[in-house]
C-alpha cells in the first residue's frame, strides 16, 4: 500500500471512529423526562484486589425461556416473527425464527436486541432520538426501530431482546416485553 493510500485510509478511519464516538456519546444523553439509567457497573462486583469483576448474565435456559415467551406471544396474535436474545456485549445467545417469518426478520431482531442493550432503553424510545441525532443510525449493528427492549438486573442492562416481523414496531416491542416478563416468573 502506498503512502497516499495509507494516509487516506487512516483519515477515513479516524473520521468514522470520531463520528461513532460522537453518536455514542450523544446517544447516552437521556432526555430530561426519561429516568436516569443506572450505570452498568451496578451489576458488577469487584474482587478484593480490584483486579477482576463479576457481572450478571442470562443463562442459556433463561434466554431460551424469554425468546420462547416472546415467540408464543406473537403466535397468539397470528404474527410471524423472529426473536433474538443477546448478552450484555451484544453477542447472540439464542435466536428463534417463527414459522413463516420473513427473511429480513432474523438480522433485524438481532440488531434491535443489540441496540436495546447498548443504550439500556427500548428501541422505540431510541428511534425518537434520531430527530435530534440522525447520525445514530450510522453506528454499525444498530437498528432504531421499535421492537427491542433491554433486560435489566438492578437497573443495569444484562441482555437485550429483539423481535422483528410484525407489521409494526409497536407489536414487535410488545412481544419483546413478553419475553422480559417471562424472566420475572
């Protein structure tokens, strides 16, 4: 790679990282009417030396139970959806694609779950922030449409549930919340 190509590539990378950082910082600024989210550290404990932390995670059984509850809620209303559950870091734990769910619903459900856990807020709330900060939609892996909701432990996000495929984000989010509610039982 010649020097000019390396300089242009480095500059493009710096601009992209700067835009992503600006969007991430802006996205965390909650509107005055929203309750303040507890910091993620609330779900973590430090050891005596301060070198290690222990954090709360969903088990595979809990993630599967939540995904199944969300899928069943959608099926009761004759909706063909896909449900994804991601961990605190946005890694997929489980994805259930319902019979007849559209091909786009698989990735959309994962991205909604990732978005919800990343900002510890329902994606319908985050979608409303796009008017103030339109560059949020440019952050890789995110999808700012209704249908994603965080799973919290002591106010801190530990997972996200995303649903896609219903005719509206409102319905998708209703089914995602059914998944969260299944964890409280």
